[in-house]
């Protein structure tokens, strides 16, 4: 995943800005970021993070005004690269954000520190996004006992009371075999192991499998002489495995 970092120079000293810009880009050179110089406010909408370079005393008031303008409209990491240690305005900056994280980096700490801080922040953000995507993928299905339904994405699959008990048992043991006896016990109570019980269970499974044709997320496999297995379809299993691989990378 490529992230975009903007560099905004408040000073009008173009030569000094150019030199500092080279040093910043050199400090971030090993990271997989797209670095752009910010010349228009519209560019900020494209960013994951923003470096604001302050040089002159007058820059600090301009930066304050800019942060006030940004606070309601943007959510991003903001790093203030400051040459002054005692500016009273600097102390106000972290309080100006409603949706962003503002961090002050003193230039005497070295630009290597800026590189480390940016790397950690972006990695943290990407990890959260990956985990959120995985969670959303896993939460695209549920059982609704109040409506006796299996919900998969936007599909609501209505079930009879006994069908719901069966799918509830299979759902709770996904990717594990559930025996004929276990299913029969969930429906009727104690099992006698008679052939008729297996026939009744098979009949319920037949109707449930027909209803599952409305979606492509789950499948019920028949495990001969043992029972049944609720599993993900091949397409969904590949999606889950690919998502897990990305999170672990």
C-alpha cells in the first residue's frame, strides 16, 4: 500500500525551502511513500500525512491559521518541523485538531527522527485498516434467532425452527464435522441411532442446502457415514486467506 505524504513550506524563502525539502526526502527515501510538495490546499485531500516546515518567526502564526482551517475538514497525521523550542504558538498546535494527530518535531532532533516518527505512524494506520478490512470480511454473515434467519451479506435466508437449530449447530462448528447424532439431538433430544433419524436429518439438510443456493458464501458438505460440514465456498475461502496473508505481511 503506497501512502502519500505532503511537504508544506510556510516560508517564502525558496532556496531554503528547496534545501530542507531535499533533506526531508532523503530522510524518507527508504520508505514506500509518495512525496509531494503542497502548493494548493486541494492537494491536502489526497494525503495520509502532512509535514509542515517552519523557518521564520512569522511562519508560526501562518501555521496556526492553517491548522484552524484544516481542523474540521481533514483527518490525517500532521508533523510540524520546528526550528524554535520556545514558541508559545507551538504549544497551541496539538489542541487545534479534532480529527488529526499533530506532533511537533524539533529540527535539532535530526530529520532521522522525523523519518522514524512518520514510519511508525503510517505503519500503525495501515495495520488498523488491514485489521478493519479483515473484521468487515468476517462480519458479513450472522444468525438472527429472532427471525430464524441466516444473514449473508444482504441476503436474508429464512429457516424453519428445526432448520435454524441445525444451521446454528453447523455455524458454531464451522469447518468441523457435525455428526448425525449431534444434529438429531439438537432437533429432538436424545438420539437412538436409528436409520429413520438419519433419514430425517438428511431431509432437513436437503432443504437447507437448497435455501443456501441464494448465496455463495457458505456450503454444506456431506461427510459420508459421519455427518455434515458447514464450510466457506472456495471463492470466499481464497478471499479470507489472501486477507490474512496481507495482515501478516
